[in-house]
């Protein structure tokens, strides 16, 4: 059996192998759907956090702040016209 990443070290190695084999057998479309679903969930968590921290922010600011949590600063500036460093629109 292979050594698994640190975040899976508490998982029984036999159970881990069963889980990995199930993942290997999944059709590519199902794997992609799972990946996209996880991405949607992560973005939803980002949005919830931004809305909690900035309850009075408008939708454009929410969108920019969420983007700033997962995109490089220069891209957020170029696409959203918003600087995550100071929270100001340019």
C-alpha cells in the first residue's frame, strides 16, 4: 500500500484503498461533476464569509471580495476594478 497524504493519515489504509479504487472506477464525467460541485461549495462558503463580514456590501462588492479570496490581486484589479489591499474601487 502507498503512503497517503498527511490529511488522510487518520484513515485506515485498507479503507483508503477501497475509496481510491472507487474513485478510479468512476467515469470521467462523474469525476468532473464532483470537482465542479466542490468548487461551487467552496465559492458558496467564501460568499457566506464575505456577507457575514460585510453585511452592508452591495452585490458587486460581494462578487469582488469573493474573487479576491481565490484570484491573484492583479486579476481582481483588472477584472473587477477593485483593490483587495485597500478595499477601494479604482
